[in-house]
C-alpha cells in the first residue's frame, strides 16, 4: 500500500489496515511494503529506518521504501525474498503499489486479494474518470486481474466491482473493521453557547468541503465549525476560503490543520456534531469515530450509513439538495439539551454495536483463509 503508519494524512484505508492488523493478532503475521513518507509529504518519517524491515508489533513488520528505491526491480526483489501465504494489495490505480504489485505477484502463484476501497464505485469516477476508465479497459484486455480475488466491504461495492471488471470476478465481502469503542463520555449542549461541529476529511471536491461551506451561508443559527484534513487541492481550498470570508458573523469557521488518526477519537469529544458531505464513502472511518464519540452526524446519502434520522443518529442528505443540507444543520442546531442527550447516547450505542459484531472480524479473517 502507498501509505501506512506512522502516517496520518491518507485517510480511511490506512485506518482500515491499522484496525485490521491490530485485531487479527492471533494466527497472522503481516509484512507490509509502503512508502517512507506520508501522503503529500516529501520528508521521510523520523521514527523509521528506510529501505529496511521495521518491527511494528509482535506480528507485523513494515518495509519503508524511500522514493529513490521505489522501482519495479526492487518490488520484484522484496516480493521474491519475502515468505508469505496470501498477498493483499490496496487499491486500483497506484502504479507502484497497486498495478505493478499485482503483475509481479502473479508469478508467485500465491493467492492475491485486491481491496478496491470504493475506487470502482460510481462516484469515484467524478475525479479523473476518463483516465480511470481507460486503465480499466487496458486491465481487462491484458487480463491483469485474472485469478485475483477482490475484497468488497459490502454487497453494493461487490456489484460495482462486477460492473467494471466482469460478472465472473471473484469477490469476498468483509466490512471494514472499526476501532474498538471506549466508554461513553456524556456531552452537554448548552443554549447559551454556540454548537460546535467538526469536519474531518481531506480538503478536496469529492469530500464536499465547498458544498458544506456554501450551505452554511443560509444557516440562521450560531455555530462553530473546525475543519481538519490535508489540503489535497490548493485551488479548491482557495474557493473554500473565499466562501468562508463571506459567511455571516454568527458562523465561525477555522481550519485546524491535519489531525493525526490516533487523536481523532479524543478530539471528537470536544464537538457536538460531525459533518462530512462527501460524494461517497466506502466506509467512512471519521463517521464511525463520530458515532463512537457520541456525535450525531450530518453526512451525504452516498455512504453505508443510511436512514439515520429515524434512528436519531443524524442526517444523511443529498448533497445536490442545498435546502435539505440547510434543514439538517438547522435541525441539529435547534435541538434541545434533553433531545441532544438522547441522540448522543444513541450514536455511541450504535457504534458500540457495530464494533462488537463478531461476524465482521470473522469476515475479515476469511479474506485470508481457505
């Protein structure tokens, strides 16, 4: 995979694998090949030895490739010199960490599992869609994925994979493993203080930062919004800043930089709600972390977390319906302290139920067994 711990900026897939490795700690050994820099960074991690195996825990080693060592020949050497039973490849479109590894691994005659990570879902083609479609056409022509098993996180994604790669594509379904849920810390919503909301995602079109800010121009109640995440698209961020400058005085928005993954649960305890109006999420770890912190959410209707309002967990709305987005904000802001206490508790209990579902762990074990 392109990025792994101690990185934090690449978002959901890194958290998915960190959780997977932490919970598959009996009967499994992991050898991870990744970059020695974080997403968007140029300086290597200060806590690792580049171009060498590093012990992450008692069942995981990580090889951090420096930029000058990332090559087909070095990938071939690493793969041939490493003893393994099953290969797991993250993603679809990375030349050195998705495409070439599949090609090299096929000569090992070992089982290969590719985690699509939502990259074949319809909304994923809103960015660089033409290039992605061309690559998939070439991959089908060259039979790159012949004999490869795909990992889908739900039945919808399984169908999207088959739509792009063929009805006979081998697929295993295993939901993402969330972080274990800790104890509930009750929250208080005071009528005398502004409601605090957090947005945790990279700043990019597909994460809906601009849609969120434009909706805030029509919100009548006071709120404070903190934005966390790497600036993926500087031109897009400039558009966001221009909207922030026009927001009414009762709406306060601040950019707080990148929030390290391990600090997300604690940070969310300082907020009443979490907002993420993305074009789509394959899982949405930030959404789950919000539930676990007792934060109801305002999210798009293009994630696995659906029908939230009847469950008193938040709102899933169409990002193309600005009025619906504004209504969700107003409903959250207008909630009484007693109502909020109920919604917050339900969010936590929902997350706890998801995290303690033993079938999810077994499905992830099943990715590697047989």
